[in-house]
């Protein structure tokens, strides 16, 4: 039997946290032969909720779950952790400006980055879900100088999965027949779901993208505004699908992407595709031997370039807003 690995989940009492931990305990994230110890980190006022979640985890009698700890001290929560799922973030409240939201979250993620730097396991891998996810990941990475920057990622897999679902609806193909979709940029309304390199059964994505009215007026806005549509429909934001995407992201990071396919992950740019170095931007990536490799050399047409540039400009302005002088 393998040694258990420690998975730390922040904001564990929240909706996405709640929807994630049971599937992690069941082996969906790291495989059905990998025992897991869970650490649930929460703010002091949310500890009772996390304790309730821990009681339910106990009651699942999950064979792979070796321990559950509920903590409000990040230093204890990340001690020896191999995975950090940073889900908890400060939501925008009434009267709060965008700059206030960025600043409040920057403080949270700077603190968590520096704790991860000090106490996490050498193989720590981080995924930031809490918004603004890309910039929060950049801040955390900047405060963890001893951790390789590419271990800090942000979630755009939900956008990626949404794009696949919309393509399947449009074409009648099953999701398993769709590959090589890319989400570029920020996890925000400026994100750009790119199907020009996709394959849908034996059709090429650029063939499907030839219907520009559908691409511009339907596909791209439907994917980018899906979160808002879900809030309108269910009265609260997406939780199970966000948890599912978080689990997909870590699963593929550890266990590999499908052959002949890639996925979308936001990670610090090494300066490829004209995206400034260090900006946490979503790219097409493959997972090779447990690390992300950006798929390079894709031909970016003018249509795509303009949209990627717009999202990158937004990322730059977020990054400027949180930069400490
Ligand atoms: P959720 O679990 O619904 O969401 C958590 C975060 O994920 C939010 O920032 C949310 O952004 C973000 N998110 C990213 N992608 C998506 C998506 N596709 N759909 C929905 N959300 C997405 O929030 P809750 O309020 O239910 O729970 C948050 C918990 O975090 C609370 O229990 C709180 O106490 C805790 N917290 C913990 C901290 C810590 O551990 N240090 C710090 C701050 C909070 P958005 O707000 O834009 O929807």
C-alpha cells in the first residue's frame, strides 16, 4: 500500500470545498490506489461548518481516507502538504470596488504563499480556485521563492470543460470525440475559448469556427458567461462543476493528459505566445511526468490574437493593481 499524501483544502466549509472533498476521499483526484490525508483550512468563524464536513467524511468510511484535520492555522494546515487546493477567497461584498477585492485577496494569497514556501512538502502542487484566481496564484507564487513557479496554477479547467460541452451540443458529437480545445487568458469574462486547433470526431475545429456568427455571438459568450447563467438559474454560483474541474485539473497533473489531447491550465508564462513572463495566464498544456508542458508552436490567427491580447491586458492590469511598491 502506498504512503498517504496530504491534501490541504482552503475554504473547506464553502460550496466548492464541500463538493470537492468527498470525491477526493473517494479516489477521483489521485487515483483509486492512493491513500489521502485531508486538511480542511477555514477561517475561525467557519470552523463549525468544516467540523460538520469532517464528520460527514468520517461517516463515508472511505477506504482511502487516512485522516481528516480541521484547522484555522495555515502553518499547521500546509505542513508537509503535497497538494494545496486554494478555494477560499474573499467574495465581493456590497460597496466593494474591484481594487478593494484585489487587495483583500492579495493579502490572503501572499500569506498562504509564504506559508507554503516555509512548510509544504518539496513536491507541493497548488491550484488556486478562489477569485480572482489567476492573480491570486501570481501573488502566492511571488511569495514562495523556493517553490518552482510552475507549481502554482489557477483553474481554467471549468471553462475548458464548458467549451467542450458547448461544442458537443452544437455538433452532436460526444465529449469523448472532442480534443485540443484551449482556453486562453484570464478566468473571467475576457477568457478566450479557442476551437481553431480542436478536433471533433473527424471534423476540424476551424471548419466549425467558419460559422463566425455562431462563434462570436453564441459559442464564446455562452462559455464566458456560463457562470452568470448558472447563478441566474439556481440562485447560487456553480459549485459541483467547479469542484469537478478542480479534481480534473489535479488528476491530469498527476496522472497525465489523454494521448493526442491537451487541456487548459493557468500558469506563470515563461514568455511564450507573446505573453509577458510571470503573468499567470491560461495556456494549452500537456502533463508529462507529473509536470505541465505548454503546447508550443500553434498558429495563432488574427481573430484569436486580438482576443488573447485583450485577456492578457486585463491580467496585466490586475497584476499592477496588487503589486506592492
Ligand atoms: P465557493 O466555494 O462557492 O467559492 C469559492 C471561491 O471559488 C470564490 O472565490 C469563487 O469566486 C471561486 N470560483 C472560481 N471559479 C468558480 C466557478 N466557476 N464557480 C463558482 N465559484 C468559482 O464560496 P463560498 O462562499 O461557499 O465558500 C468560501 C469559503 O472560503 C468560506 O467558507 C470562507 O470562510 C472561506 N475562506 C477561507 C479562507 C482561508 O482559508 N484562509 C479565506 C477566505 C475565505 P466568486 O466569488 O467570484 O464566485
